[in-house]
C-alpha cells in the first residue's frame, strides 16, 4: 500500500485514518496510524484540514468561533473527503 497513491483512498479509509489520530494534538505520537503514514506527514495533513475548516466557516459567516462548534460541524467523513479530494498531493509528492 502506498499512502501517496491518490487512487488508494476512499471516504471510508480516510475516515478510518481520522478516527485513529487525535485531531489538533501538538504531539506527533498522536498521529501514529495503521496506514504507515509518517506521523509528521499525517499531522501536517490534519493541521491543514483544521485550517481549511476555519477558512470555510469564515467564508460561510455562520458566526461559529469556538473550536468545538467548528469541529462539530466539519469533523465528519463528508467534509474530510471534500477537503482531501480538492488536493493535488494530499500527503506530499
């Protein structure tokens, strides 16, 4: 399995990866995963996903400013897949 192979991924696999990590953690060991994605690479991907959630929310102007509120709206398989699918190289080249 090559985690950099875009065709390997689908929504279910990506969500499984999400459930294996601690979103927003400052510690690389919280990004250890069964897909053999290096912890720093996985952390960088999910940090950018979190940033994307903030950007999307600010563009929608729903007034959500709390981390927990934004996560409750965007931390799901559909939003994660939309984010992933919009990237050219989600885990680097």
